[in-house]
C-alpha cells in the first residue's frame, strides 16, 4: 500500500500536496495526522468523501510498502508514521519519497525520491508535475491546490514566494479554481476565545530589540487548546506593527508550550529560531511544540537564538548619495533651479551660516516660478519641517519616515550632526526592487 503523510496541524499546503500526490499516484491513501488546522478541518468536513484518506492511527504499518511525506522531512515531526519509517530502517521493503520546501534540519529524512526546492509552497512543485504529465483535474481539486499555494505564500506576497508559485496558481485558475470558495476558507472569523487571546497578545506583548529590528514576545496561558494561534499571531503582528512576533502559549497543566512565530521581514529568521526549539517553518512563518517547559523559559531560548543570529537589514549608508550638494538660504529660487539642473538632482538641503535648516525640492521652485516669484530667496518657499536620518538607520525606518511625512529626500547626519549624505525616493526604490533586478 502507498501512504501519503504530512505534519501535525496540517495546513492547506500540506493537505493540497497530499491530494496532488494522490492525483499523480492513483491508489495512494492519505494518512491524516491527528490534528488539522481550523480552516483545513472545516474544509475537510465538507470534502472528505472526495479523497481516499484515513487517520494515520488507523493504518496498519505492516501493509505499507511505499511512503510519501510532503511539506516536511524532519523526522521528529512524523511520529504518526514512525512505525513505517522504523520498518524501513530495519531493512524492510519500504520506499520513501520526500517533497518539501523548508530549510534543512539535522534530523531530515532522505528519500529514494527526494524533491526539495526553495518554493513558496510545496504544492507548486507537485502542480508542475500534474501539469507536465497532463493529469486531468476538476475545479474542486484545482481550488484545493490553489488554496495550498495561496495560503503558504501569503497570497503570493511573502518573501519566499517565487515566480513558479505564481505560474502554478495562474494555471490552477485556468483550470477552474474558485476564488469565492477560497475566500470562504481563508477568511474565517475569530471565535470569542480567539478574540480574547488576540487582545491579550496585543496588550501583553513586550518589544525586544534584536539587531536593528523589533521583535514582539507574548506569553499566554489558556485552560484549553483552541485553533487559530497562527492566525492570532499573524494578526497581532500586523496590528502591533512588529517586525516579527512570537507567541508562547501554555495550555492548562499539559506541561507543553505551543510556539508560533510570524515575521513581515525575511531578515528576521523566525524559522531558524523555532527550529532550534525542535519546530519547523520558514523565515517568515514557523511553529514548534516544546514539552516540559514554561513559556518564559522557551521565550528566553528563542530570543537567545535570535540575538546570536541578529538580522542585518540594509541601512541608509548603503544607499545614500554622497557627497551632498547644498544650496544657500539667501540664493534666489531661479538661481537654485539652474544649480539643480546642473547637478542633475531634483532637490537639495538648504544651509544658512553652516547650519542645515530645510530641504528644497524642484516642485517648490516650480510652484514659485509659476507665480512669478523666481527671484525670491529660497527661504520663501522651503518645504515644512526638516526631517533627517542617520547612516546606520535601517532603510525601512527611512522609508517609514518618508511615508509618514510625505517627503522625497532625507538628509543624513552623523553622530556629530554633520551632513554626510542624502537618501531619496529614488534610492529607496532602487533598493526596494533590487531583488527583482537580479
């Protein structure tokens, strides 16, 4: 018998990958883990009769001669099929296939078929095989496969998303994937217990500076486990404005801590921190279950890992322009317009008696000249309050300042207050799209 298995608390990428293997290998049986994520459980309650599946605990290991594991390869997280793996270890005829897209761990399995690719969703690799082999799929199957890609890539927005994920998703849309059905399962409302937990996280999370980014740490104690800790963590990270957020939840007297991490920046390696706790995941999303410990102790271990592997975001000094052309406050707007044209820039800091007092843009000059005021001094049409940044400031902070104050350039001052450069919208855009250019 051929069995397809995935990790506990299976998400849509895991379930979709199982179904994709079943499409490629007719007759395969999906061995479901004990726990499914809330959204997957709701989906499965309506669709379970569409697919050949059984609980892993109901599968007789002695009958299995082929095992395929998807969306993971870390043996520590495959306890529900350990008896099958043990037979393989003992030299029995059990072939193993692995399909995964997560970073490696020391306890990874190595299969006879071993497909591990840096994709946003492991479902993508299997959809590509379905497409190349021209395996027919119906709209319901296309919708599930699309759910797998959509959820694990954050609607194709997470940093580990690739063009291959987008192409596979588009192909599924061409084959009937229903966006309305997807919306039903991707946007489940929070129950009362989840709303209470979200409030507790938002009010109780402490902010830890790790390198140049801010990581939120929240510890919770709940009487009974409920679904949705991943959704709560993601929403709290967004609402709280954290670069990354990790929740550590103790459940009743079980003596176990459920850990969930989410990061908006690929710079914060949440996956690495939680793999150090025995969990798994990506840089932007990961989970772990730690037994016989307290939330505070587990949080300390995760923070220690992050401090030992601090993020290294791009800083202003890497993209700023230097040296900087400045204009005198006493100069006329017409004269400054000529200077800007000569320098090939659209604005410049304004100095008076050696002190930086404002920034003048070409837009300021154009507005003044349109009213016949080109001979007035610079000080008559300078833009609002002066905003500056530092050479060591994260580029994200400079971008946030530009957005908040709607300014197109920030003078860069060193620790002594000396002007050492300028960063513009053009500089930020160039850095922002650097990955696309490579």
